[in-house]
C-alpha cells in the first residue's frame, strides 16, 4: 500500500482535499450559518466531490509518470517507481481504475443533487491533464498553464457546486456575497500564479533531462536566464495579488487584524524571500529548494482559511 500511495503522490492529494474542505467549512459555511442557508451538497456528497477531485489529480500524476518515464530516469534516477515497483502496464491499469472510479462518483453526485452538469467536470479536468502529460508539457508555457489552471479550478469547483445556494446568499446579503466571491477568486488567482511560478522553476530544475528527450519547455527553448525572468514575472504577479488582498482585507474586515498580520508575515514576506532565492539560484539543487519553498508558501496561504473562520465566528 505504501508504494501505491507514494506513486499517486498521496500527500499532494491530501492538500487538494484539504483545500476544498477548508474553502467550504471555513469560508462558505460561516456565511451560510449566518443566514440560515442549507448547502446544496450534504456532508457525504461533498466528501464524494472532494474524492472525485483527488482521483482526477491522482490520475494526472500517474499518467505524467508514464509519459515521463525516460525523462525521469535522467532527472530523478533515485526517485522513480515506474520500472522498479510498478511496470508501465500496471501503471496504465491504475490510471484507468482511478478514472473509472472518479467518473462513477461524479455521475453519482451529479444525479443526487439533480445537476448533471457536475458530471462533466470530471472529463473536463481529466482530459487536459492527459493532454498535458502526452504532449502539452513538452511545449513552452502551455503545459504550465494547464497545471496552474487545474489548481485554480480546484478552488472554483467548490463555489461552482454550491452556486445555487450562493446565489441565494448573494440575493439576501450582497455584502456577504461579495466577501465570499472575492475570497474564492483571490485564492484561485493565488493558486494560479504560485503554481505557474513553481512549474517554471521545476522546468529549470529538470532542464537536463527535458533537453535530452526533446522536450521544448521554456528553459530549453529560451534558456535558463530568460526562464528565470518569466518566472520572476509570475512571482511579481503573485506578490501584487497578495498586496491587493491585504488592502482589501484591511478595508473590509477591520476585525481581521490577526489575519492581516498573518498574511504579511507568513505569505508576503516569504514571497519576497522566494524572489531573492530566484535571483541567486544557479544549480539544480538551488531550484529544487526554491520549488519546495514555494510549496510551503502555498501551504501557509491555505492555513489562512481556518484563521479567517475563527475570527469570523468571534467578531461577526
């Protein structure tokens, strides 16, 4: 079981699930409770929706390993499991099983809530991830955009599934509605820019193997120096997003002084440090550390949600 969980990147899947749970129960639920609104999805149905998202992501990791087998033998010779623990044929079976289970769950949830459009979210997310692994990741920037968009949509999916009740919330109290809207889209934009930055950094880290396998990633096509500049543009965009959210938070939630200082210390300052690390990064190890540090920034951004919920319950 342990090799299988490692193969599907189970810790990363937990972060995906945690993101959706925190968004529902730390952002949506407090506003719903304030106005005595009932969510569209029951607790069990929401669990199934989250599980579906995790299955899509797991399938994405597996298919990426299958197509990247030769590249990973150069870039990550000591870390690959394909060929050592799982054969390529078994990996294809795992990929098919994950997708079949996810699609069945998507149909079940869509049927139970009476909204069959939810069913099509699965192929709409799974297909681009397959295209990414098969072809798009070998093209400059396009593959990065696909992954970043998926990460942003993990956030938006929660609001999309609850759009009927959210519309009622918006009609009853527009101010609360705008709060929820900005918080969700703020997180989606944060996820997009941080993922774009990290994906380009990872491409720079893996440039040797990508070059040998004919992948036309950004650092292969334009060089590491230009790729660093483009990565820098995305982290500047991320910094501007956080500055905007800090200002919006201060203007709209005067009781949110703790949230403001949390964002300043644990998100804003680390982003500045990541920019500095990018400037001085030279070796493969430097870019690996920067990639891991960016993951930490993404986690601290996520942990802001329980703090917001706590302060909301105390002061609203």
